[in-house]
């Protein structure tokens, strides 16, 4: 794939990343939301597919600008409810709540566990926190 390299300039970089993701999806034969869901194994706990799904995620992570948040967001868009796309709003919320996390995975696990305690899907809690924090006033 031609666009896996680095692009310069923030906007051009984002466009290159979007183009590279589109090219990857085309190359992988992903034409529908269901195709992407299966490819990412969103909502699946079938161990038979685990290695292939991890390989697919690794392929997607090779695209400049794509990280775990983007993969989790794609999963949420495909209907996965047991994940959260950790961004600055979620991180700021955790900090305000006095929850110290040191990694993306740890923050995602905190959201999953809180969602389980509240008996709501992690994706819904993620969205609720994001909505609240995107409108919140700074506390400093």
C-alpha cells in the first residue's frame, strides 16, 4: 500500500491516513459494516478467530495515524458494545474522578469495569462521558 508511509502537515496527514484506511479496506474486500465487524471480530469471543483478528488489527495499526482508539471506534460503529474509544475527554473525566491510569488499555478496562458495575454497555458509558466532557467547562 502506497500510503502507509508518513505524510507531512496535519491536514494532509489525516487525509493520507483516511485514504490509506480506505485502500486497506478495499484490498481486504471490506464493503459493508458487517464485513468490517467480522474482520475486526467486534462482538466475537470465538478463539478460532483470535489470531486472525489480531493480525487484522496489526495491519490496521500499520497505517500512520491509526491507533487503538480508532480501532475501538470502528468496533463501536460496527455494533461492539463491550469496548470504549479512549480519548482526551475520557482521560480528563478519569483524572477528574481521581482515577489514575497509565495506559490506553488500563483506561479502557476502567471504563469496562465501571460500565459492568452500572449494568450498561461500555460503549454507552464511553459516549455518555464523551458527551458530558465535550460540553464541560475547564476546572482550572
